C-alpha cells in the first residue's frame, strides 16, 4: 500500500487575532492536519497554549488535530486535551519511566499516542516504546520557538527510525518538526519521514498560506492511499 504524505500546519506561526480564518485557509489550501504546540515554560523555555486553544481549533476545523505536549507532567492534562478535541497527543521520551503509562492512557482515551524525540536524544531511545505508539515525532530543531533553522544532522535519526519501523513492520507514522520548508522537506522525505510539520513556511509565506502549503506539497510524491 502506498504511503500518503501528510502536511501538518503548525499554528505556532499563525496570526492569533484571526486564528479561525488562518486554520480555514490552511485547510482549504490542502493541509492534512493542524498542529498545536503546547509549552509549559518548564520543559521548554517558551509558554504557549492550553486545552482551550485546542477546543477553539476543534470548532474551526474538522481536520485532525496533531497536539504536541512539551510539558513536564503530561499525565495531569491528557484527559483535558482529549476532551478538547485532540486526535493525536505527542509526549516526550525524555520524560523517562512515566512514558509507557502516559502512552497507554492516551490510547485508552481514544486518542493516537505519539512519542517525540528532542535533537540530543538518539533514535534508539524510542525503540522500547514503538509497540505502544501510532506515530513518532523527530524534532529537527530544539523545541520552544518557531522559525529556527533545520538541523541537517537529524536526517540520520529519521533514517534510523525508518529502518527500525520497517524492520518490525509497524504501522507508525514518522513525523518531523522544525525548520521544515521547501528546501529541507526533501531531505527528511528521502530519509523516510511521511508527515511534515510546518509553521512559518505556511503561515509566514510571503505569498500567503495557500502558496506556503503548495510549496511543500509540490515537493512530495503523490499517493493513492495511506
């Protein structure tokens, strides 16, 4: 079965004074998912949005909501984000021993569990958890802020994860986030990524959101099914 390559539009670079309009424009342009970055000011230095933003996104679109929890205690908020409308919840492997319980809780609540790896974390850190997840997210920048430059050294990590996922024949999506644009998407595509988060490349594109999505889609192969 052919892979369907997905674009997840990250609202981290959207204009929040007209968030609904921005999401609608991304959807109309052909984005597959809407990506929401949640930061607590502790696990990462920045502070962003909570469940109420996810709830607002849910009212604005029927697209799947791809929610990335960059927080120290995700187990305390998982239910709130699921109730708010998240379809996928990503938590960080760096949180340690609590991760299997959190991933199982996410699935039990009817949400897709995703495991995230920071740039300094090796691909192998995810291997013991692959049977628990539907998706793995490789950060190709240090998380916390939009607009950072893509880290080319992360390409090998993507390739290593693709190799292990295929070796086990697991139905796991391999997502990348950070500095993804027309000039970098082909690198992670060749390494085996199939899901691409983009923020400024979409919402800050000089020719508008539709042009931003098109600039990424034009770099991806077409496929009939996922």
